[in-house]
C-alpha cells in the first residue's frame, strides 16, 4: 500500500481524529487491516470504516497530482472578490484580496456569519472551490444552499446552482481535539485539493473556550503559522468570524470581578494572534433605531489592515449598513 498520509484523502475530521487516536496515520497502516477490524480498533461505525477503504482505493488507483502554482499566484494575484456586502467591500477597497485574511467580529446576532456565508457566492461564481468549516453549527449547509440557489426558476439556472454546490466543501467541528486535527492536516488537505481558494472558519473562538491558557496560546500560534504559510504559498483567502467576549471593568486581587461589576465587550484575540501583513479586521456594530422597526442598522468598522497591524490606525473608517432579510446591505 501507498505511504500517503490519511489526512490527504479528504476524510471527515471526526474520522481522522479517531484514526489518529488509534495509531492510523498513513495508508500503509491499513495494509493488514479490514473494514471490520478498523471499525473496532478506531471505534467508528462500519460505514465510516468502509468509506476509509473506498477513499484509499480511489487515491491509489491513479497517481496523485502534485499541487502547482501559476506564475500569477507566485507573484501575488490582484483579483478582488466581492463579499456580497457593499459596505464591507468599500472598507476593503473593492473586496477580498487573494492570499489575505479577513476577520469579522461582533456580538451574537449581528450578521457576521451571514456575511461569511454570502462571500462564498463570489468564489463559486468564479468556479473556484470553497472549504466552509463551521465550529458552532451557526451556518448549516442548507443556509449556504439557499444563498447560492436564491430564487431560481428556470431549469438551466437551477442546474447551474446545483453544480455550484459541488464547489463547496462543508465540515463541522465540535471539539477542540477535532480543531487540532484540522489545523494539523489542513496543508495536506489543500495540497490534495489545489482548487480550494477560500477557507471560512466560522465561530473561530468556539474551540478555544474550554482550553486552559497554555493550550489556547499554543493552538493559536499553530493556527497562525499554518494560515500564514498557506496564504503565502497558495494564495489562499481566509474569512474568520469570531464572537466578542465580555470583560469586567474591575477585578479584585484574585482576578475575579466584584459583585455588581460592569462589563464591556472586546475582541477575543489580539492582532498578534493573526499573521501580520496579511490580516484585515472589522467589527460589526449593531445600532437599533429608537422606533420599532423590522430593519436593524449599524456600522462596520475597519479596525486594522495589513499596513496597520499592531499599529494604531490613523483614523477610524466605517460604513453604515442595514440588516434586511438576514443580509447586511448598504444604506
């Protein structure tokens, strides 16, 4: 059998995690096993075990295609992709840039997940693949399908929309361990799929919530290095959504907040946890109008750019928006 890494076969993260815990790392590790034995050893359902062997058969039947880069990608492409959110496109001077990272933070319900989901459309329309990773079940596949298909009526339009869905690879992660495996195997995953041009990490803060301080810092640094390397070497574009966290204005000697303390909302991670020179960070700030209305308004604020990372911005740039039908639009 081939000595190819199992992580390059496109297996579900949960399956990869179970295989790794059981000592299965490469295709050659399966040479003396059967689907039934693998199911018992890795404690995975038999259908999942059979899917592993099917993936191995497909991968070893044809030579692996090495990832190549065009001269344009090596030099850095200037093409921009719309986020389908006009106010955000304005702040980004036209849209998403190849080989860069965009972090969208904000309070629950502000629409940041919808912005990320709508950004998929620009890449699909350019016939490029997207890897959508959801870590809190905030954007199910049905939501992405609704965004891509829209209100199609003609048969040809419906067929085109269905084909567009084939370009979106969806993964759901539920535990910190699964996220660790994902980050470790991401380079091999993308090497096997060089057509993936957009990576979305939805609810990025969620896997870190149950980790202690030391483990959280180590994982953040590993993720930062991995994303920086992939953005530089493959021109991968990354969108990250993250929640704001509450922080007390006062703490006592033990580090706890006194009773009745006031809290403020702040970003979960500082600039130092993102690749410098490649990251744009924006904050969605909802502002409900005083009168009762179905329309919510607010501003998207540009916090930092690759040129201002870790440096106080010269001035605040922001754009007004309104939230209609779950989508953020300009005003």
